[in-house]
C-alpha cells in the first residue's frame, strides 16, 4: 500500500477535516500547523491520531493571524517550517515503496493562513494543496469524494509528464467530445495498465478520478488543466508538435 511521505495541515477550531485527509493520503508524517490558541488542544489530540492512523508527526505553532503584521510573521514562520531540518529528515526516512509527495491541507485555520500557505506551496518542490468539504448530510466520510485537489504548478507538470496519448485524450474529452463515460473509462483503464505510475500520478494530482464502482473519469480540475495546457502552456504545445499530433492546435488562434 503506497503512502504519502508528508501531510501538512492548517488547523483551527475544528479538527474534523484532518481525519478525512489522513484517510485519503495515508501519510507517513503529519505536521499540524496551528496558532497559540489551539496548540495545547492539538498536542493532546495528536498522540491518539498517531496511534490510530499510524503516522509520525508533530505540532507547529505560528503567530496569531489577527494583527496587522500577521502576513509577514506567518509567511516567515511557514517558510521556516517547510524548510526545517525536521521536515527534511522526515522525507529522508520515507519508505522506498511510498508514493512520495508533499500534501498541504488548507481547510482549517483562517483564510489568511490558507492563502499564504497556498502561495508558499508553489515554490516547494512536489507540494500540492487540497481542501476538505463536509460530507452530504447523513452520509459517512468518503476521502475520495470529500477531498478536492487544488490546481497548482504540479498539476501542469503532471499533464506534461503524462504520456502524450493520455494528455491528448484528456484535452479532447475536456472540450467537445462524443465519448461516453464508459468509453472514457475504457481508455483510461487500458492506459492505467500501460502506464500505471503516470495514471496514478494524474489521479493523485486530481486530474483524473478513480472510483471503485464507476471507474475512471476526468475531474473538473482535469478540465481546467486541459484549458490551461492548450492556451497557456508552451511545453504542452511543443509536446504535441514534436509527436506530430497537430489536430488540437491547427484551428486554435492561440497557436497560429
């Protein structure tokens, strides 16, 4: 079973979203980032979570976010956390069979905390951000349904690193396509057999969805990434040109 090397979670008054992230990413290491107001509560809760969900971890405290100089102080504190020796040591101790990766959950805390850490994540190699939504009323937590992977630089890298055939298929079927959900699943299922690590990466980055009951589908994030790939990414344009797959580009004024 593959596990995520590092999970960093912004934590405020409500802890529920953390459990959904644990179940989705199966982390080896967890860092709970919170303010002085909630630090004691999370230090008490953490040992129970570590035992139940089988990870190592610790609590980091950043300044209170409700002051005029909070943005600068929180940015400095978060930068220190994300580049600390303790963080690097946790990565070095990751199992060779793990998925790797660096997930940052922005659900808890304040909007300022979420915004600052999202901006910082763009410069952390391999980092991705996600948001946890509440389950529909009366329904149990579903980690695949209730975790929303957010677009960032790594989304576009995943599109670039995927096999050209898969990227082309996603882009075509994110625009106008007559393909049925069964046909989309069939193509992506076969692709997962030919390129398992690449398809797993696209699922992990939120470009594709895999559900045990309904199979593969293209996520809303995949549609967004496809639009960005066509209109904003020079790398993807060159990839199609080099592989001779011009049909997506011929009639697009962005590439004429």
